[in-house]
């Protein structure tokens, strides 16, 4: 319809054409003020986004953050010192137009290359930091990117500093061919030396992290964190779909997918990232395991003998209970569970997830925390407090992934010289088809094998059920303690009766035969200490158990923390050798 005819047929017929244009025209907005969210499509004010950590105020979606802006966001003001600026990027393939492309990007972004490296403080803790910037050839890793990261890690090793790398990349840089591929080996080798020196590396994955970067430095962190919904994967979604001819499921290769499948320690909101990094750095900055002024301990001979004498504390109300009564009490729904002990005994707990192989098993909780200021690794077999939680945690029956997660955290504790404290509460390892397919027996055996020689103090406390090898895989320790109504046995009474008497209904009689109570096991030298429980033990009277437990953990850390690595491993070996 012509403009003149439209004026004749609409309410605007009395307006001059210029007035109509003024009324209907889109308001003029200064260039750069309004942006469109590429996730929800909403118009948003750019300045508001910058103030809100580059997060869409409409949908909460994350925008990619420039490298220098990210450093400002996590580092203490004025502490960043940049390293290795202006390294010369070569053209090994003599790829046509590559030098011109690089020069254009330098002028457009103000960057010399796709990564910024240097040293900064995060809440007062000095760390080496590297940040990839996707504006520069999608932060692909060419020779200079690999060189800057390797140099930063080498300098961190020399100066005895932790490393934090923020990954954001399309992968290896195609324009540099095989030279780019070699950066995967270069960066990985530098990080191996840094790790062998006993130093912390935290990898933070942002959107996107793909290709050769994923297959090298991005996935090698002692702790691997990610931003929400970040794309993370070796092959990109488009490549996978073209290869297999199938549509990928929603959420595939996103942070949440990787967390569920055991490859991330956690997903951290941008607003919480600096605090999380600061806490992790401080937990790993402690060189001494124990505070000065711990109470004096018994001499070496008395320590060795304590294994045989035992320490039993029983409440009068529980003296008349049968073995089967105690089995039933150990299974009570309202009995405090592993997460309750972590919350009550430790501070600054940071849960770390996944076995880095297949899955994050929620039947095992583990992470880094402080006990009276001392950094420790704490791991618990986790039952739920209601039916829904029990289903989510598989009723405290770990799969192979749970044991592999626990072992990963124990070996990490060994690297950083942290004591390990385990809370055991399982009817037994999960015995499903998939558990056998993924090597349940091997996972349990590997835990026992490695725990027997861990070069740090190891304490295990049986707080409920201690079922078979599923319990021993977290109880191969310097000392094993029990609550008085917990049980520890070769098998459940039902299973015992079924195997030996071909009648699972005789579980009550089996419990009396099995010597599975804390008192019996202390007499046998299987456990060192037994802690009294209040009558009707629950969250309401939990403190009556926590107080003596805290005192004894303090004693344990003081005693075993003074032993050399050789003494620790020899003592633990002889503990089981003599049983």
C-alpha cells in the first residue's frame, strides 16, 4: 500500500507524513547501549550487563567475558602482573592471509594473542593465572598460546605457586597445523611437572571449551570447575551429529552433563567464583597439617599397643540390646547420616564431584574442609534422610564410580599432605548388573590396595552399617572407630543366613553368631574406639556424639600428624598384617 493511500484510510489521515514518521519511528538509541541476548532474544542495556558480571538480566544466560575483564572480576584490585606479552606468532604452514588476519584481530581486540597470563592475588593469596579470550580466533591454541601457558606453569613451579587457567577455545588452531597439535603435549607436560612438585592447579571451563584444549590443559586440573551451561567437549556437536547421523539430546556436552558423568568437581555461578577460588586456594596454601600447641601424645610403643587394648564406651541403656537390636538401630531412618557429620564437625567444606571416568556417584560425598582450622579431605558414604534422598543416593550403596571418586580424593589428599577422614555407612557395595560391567570388584580392590599405603593419616568412623568389602574399601585406615550401635560385618545377617543356612529368615540368629557389634569388634582388635550413643539417637541429640568424637579426632590428627610417611605406612601395614 502506498504511503499516500494509507494516510487516506487510517486514523493518521489528518497527520502530515513527517508527523507520522516521527510517531512510529523506533526511538534512537546511542550505538552500543542496547544489545540483544543471543539466548532469549531480549533487548538489554549493555552497561547493566557489564555491571552484572556479563549475565543477561532477563534470562540469566552467560555472555562470554573478555580476558582482562575476567581478571578484574576475580583478582584483587591492582595485583595483576602480566607476563610474556608480544610473543611473535609465526606462520608455519605459510597459510595465505593468516598474518593479515592476526594483525586485524590485534587491532580490533587490543590483544597480542588468545591468552593472557600473569600473576595476581585472589583474596590475598598469590596465584598464577591464565585466561583465554574467545575474540581472538575463538581462543584457538597455536604455538604462542601453548608457549605462554607453558611458561606460566613453569614459572609457577619455580616460584612454588598454584595455577588457575580459564579455558575458552574452539580447539587447536588449524592455520598452524601440526605445530598447534604439539601444544597439547607441551602444556600437559608442563602441568605434570607442576603437579609432581605438589602444587595446585585449578581449571575453570567456560563457554565453549572444545577440541585440543579439552584434550590437554583444560581437563587436567586437580580441581575442575565450570560455569553453568558451558559447552564442553572434544568433538563439537555439529561434528558428532554429522558423524553418527543422529540428533544429540538436549543438554549434551553442557556443564551439567559433564558434572553428572563425573568429569567436573563443580559448577560455580559467576557471582560466587572469586569466593570459591579464594577458599580453595587457602585450603591448599597450608603447608603444615597440624596447629602448634596440640596436646602431647603417648610414645610410639603405647600408640602401637592401643590397637589391641581398645577403648569402649557404652551407655547403660544399651547394655541389654541384642546384636539384632543393634543391626536394626544402625538402619534407623532418623539416624544421623554422613552429611550430618560433615556439617557438624567441619568448616569451609567444598564438595568435589566425580570419578573423572564415568559418573558422579551420589552414594559417596567427598571434598576438602577444615577441622579446627586444619585442612583435611573428608569422605562419607551417604544415605538419605527420606525416601526420595535414599533413592537418589542408592540407599548408601556405592557403585564403582563412588569408590573411584573416593580414591581420587584420597590420592589428591596424599599429594597435598592432607589427612583423610572417612565416614562409613553402607549395607554393602551396589551389586547390580551395571556395577559388575564397570568393575565393582576392581574398584573395591584398588581402594584397599591404595589406602594401605597412603602417605597421610587415615581415619575411618563407622556411623551406621559397615557392610562387607563395600565398607572396607573406605576403612583401610590407621584407626577404625565405631558408634556403639553401628555394625561391621562380612555380610548382612540376611545374606549370612542365606549362604550358610539357606534361610534368610534366620537373620536374627545370624547376627548373634557373626560378632558384628562394636563391643565384639573392639575385643577382636578390629576397631580401636567405640563411642557411646544417646538413647533414641537422632538429629536432636546429635551433639552428645559430636563432642567426644571431635576430641578424639583432634587427638588422632596430633598423634599421626607427627609420624613420618614411612612410620605411617609401616604402622598401617602391621595393623592389618597382625589381624
